[in-house]
C-alpha cells in the first residue's frame, strides 16, 4: 500500500510578507550599454497615481539624460533613492509601486533589506 502523503508545512512568513502586495521598481537599463546611472529628478511624488507610459523620473545614463517611463499602472508608495543620487547600478531598488492608494501608508517606514541593496 502507498504511504499516506505527508502534510506540507507552510513556509515561514517573512517580515515583508506582512506588507500589502507591491512591486519593487529597479533602476532600468535605458540604453544597451548602461550599467550604472544617476537618478537626477523624480517627476512623481509618493502617493501619486502612475499610468503605464508616465514619466516617473529623469535618469542620466552613460550616453544621455533620459526619461524613465512606468511600465505598468499603480501608485508610487515609497521613493527609496532620492533625487540627485549618483552611480546606481542597473537593477538597484529605487521605488515601491502598489495597486491601491490605501496601501501607501504601509510603506512609510519601509527600507530595502540589506541583502537586496
């Protein structure tokens, strides 16, 4: 006879799982050769609704100053990197995007975990 299946234990909850559903926005590669960039200026503020295609920030690449456009709709919950930050690696977490403006307050004191930075 086949052995009874062993019930699986739920994975331990991480602290971050207590936060509402969100997306960490990383610094995008805005040119094929871009490995690092400077975040010159945020064009949106925390709490602003963003639609796909909206200019979120101005980024200086290795070649030019370019607009960073949102790839999806959401609400800018937390800016992790202030305007004027230089020499950021592509992929560095720069902001948190949520679906609902009511979730913005949950990220007021959010900081990127050291392992993700």
